[in-house]
């Protein structure tokens, strides 16, 4: 039995079913990633992390737990990692992006639920994801109706904590979110037995901001006329950001960015001249959901920006770094986590549309693809405003709806191919 199998067995996983997933992943990764030309050498680190995604990091988390540490998983970028770090725990992302877990979710959820939610519950109930076995606490939020009700079901099997996020952004909503963050801090102190001090919270803010700065640096290269890294690789890095140790991740990404800087000096591009620059907006693309990037980048397009939670929404805004009292720093967290993330769960949400227009200009895009995960009602409905604003701004745009299966791949290739052709 390999070390990984011993780890998974000790976590109570369904080894036989999980082996099927492990068999499928290398093929998918090879098709999408290793087939690319001109990949930066320092993608090696990220290749290694994803090649052993259920081995390396889970083993680190278990080791941490053996020394008394706690691991906290969350499903949404509104949940602040900083307070988890400040409590001496490890934060990890839990959103699932593979069709492999969807049937398991469908055993307990209506079919008309978005695949992200179904896969997340399937990963837990089927015992086929180590992250879903390891977490000491699962933190849900009240962003969309599908998630809200799914957490009730998940709580039958997993230790859950829910943050009640406001759905508007008025002054009283910011105060409410501050209170929610404070409740969460109390819960984390109970879980870990540690006290969150000003010093620790300030350190955690710096650590998380440094991770964001590294991602911002990566994204800055994608604004260049000659783009030194593909959209596929950039997406993978954003996805890994949710799981990896934040300090190591920032360091490895900065090392990669040094290589990209050299490429930029030499005006090296991974794309052929004339490749059309695409901005993706919409629902998140959780690991290992690489389908759309693969289709776009093999159809004459280059994904240069994602206005998504697995993209700009995760990394663009920093938390104010001024050291103050706990109350002041919590206010800074509330301002950033409520004020700067424009999820479609908010009403009104004009700031998201403004962001898309701004990003389309900054990244010099030729067209926008508005992506909706099937059965996500809020992003689907908001598509009305996105497409209207793009029309008014004269930016070509199409809306597409998809899920985690490959059933629509041919149809998507045709539609996306025609859209890119039209941009010529
Ligand atoms: S901040 S996008 S991570 S809620 S796709 S589960 S909204 S039905 S993932 Fe999200 Fe936070 Fe918003 Fe981002 Fe519901 Fe839609 Fe599914 Fe979604």
C-alpha cells in the first residue's frame, strides 16, 4: 500500500471509488496542460501540487492535526481566511469542480442544483476527497439559496458553521458583517483554544495580502500585448491558491513571476499573433474544472482575465494593512470582504458590471464570455445586465451555460469557435 493509500485509509475514505478518480486525473491534466507549448519552467511546482493534490497537502494537514492543529474548510471567498490564520488554524478551500462527485450530491440534493454544490456534498458523502475528511470545521455562508439549504443537509454529516452574509451593501450591512466576523472569531477561538490577538490578526492580514499581491503580479503580465503565460496555467494557479500554504504559495508564484518578467522583457508570448483576447465572467471554475479555458485556448482565443471568484474577485482588493485595535482591523476585513467582492448574490450589483467594463479595458480584451454554471439562478439572471452593459459599451459578448460534464463540449466548441471567428 502506498503512503497516500495509508493516509486515505486512515481518513476513512472509499479507496476503491477514489482510485477511479486518481486514474482519470492524470489523463485530463495531460490533455489540458502538458499538451501546451512554451509553458514557463517554473510551472513545475504547480504541476507537482496538482499531480498529487490528494497526497501532498492532505498529508501536511494531517501532520498539523497530529500536533493539535485545526483545519477549517470554506466554500466562498466572502469567508475571511485571515481570522482562521490568526487563530493558529489552517484554512482550505472546499469547492469542488469535478463531475466525479456530482452523482453523490444528487443522492441528497435536487437534480436542479448547481454542479458546484452537488459536487461539494458528493465529495463528503461519498468519502472520495481527503480535504472533506480532514476538516475540523466546515464554514458555509448564506450567499445563494442552493448553498443555504445544502448546508443543512451537509450538517447531518459534518461539523458546520454558517456565516450569514448580508445581501445588500448599506452601512448597516457592513456593521452586520463585522459582527458576523466577530462571531466567527469566537467560534475559531473555541475550536482551537487560541486567542486571536491584534498581533496575530495583523500578521494574518499581511500573509493573505502577500498571497494576493503575488496573484496580482501574475495577472499584471496578462495585460501585456505579448502574454507570457496561458490562461490555462493562470487558472490552475488561482485554483491552487485555495489549498496551498499561503506563504509557500506566494513565494513559488513570485519565483514564477520572475521568469515571466524575463519573458516580458523579451516580448515573448505563448500565443500566436492575432489570437483573440477573452475575458471570462460569471460563476467560479473550481479545480479541476478546466473545460472552458481548454476550449477557448484551442479555438483561437486567449483567456487573459477571469472576473470570477477563481480569478480577479479573489485577488484584486487588499485588506487595509494599518495595524489597529481588533475592532478596527475587523472593520477593515468587513470593508474588503463585503465591499470589494461583487457576487451576484447582492442587490443591486452594478459594481460587478462596472468591474467587467474596467477589466475589459485594462486587459485589452476583444470579447467577453459570460459563463453560468447550470442551475445557478443568480448569475444567470444577472447575465441580463452583463450582456446589456457590454452591448452599450460596444464589447462583443456571449452568454453560455454549462456544467461539469463533457456532454456539451462539441456544442460549446462550435459556439465559442464562431464567437472568436466573429471577433476577427
Ligand atoms: S462570492 S460566486 S464563491 S457565492 S454557482 S453555489 S452562487 S448556485 S459559488 Fe460563489 Fe461566494 Fe458568490 Fe463567489 Fe450558488 Fe451559483 Fe452555485 Fe455559486
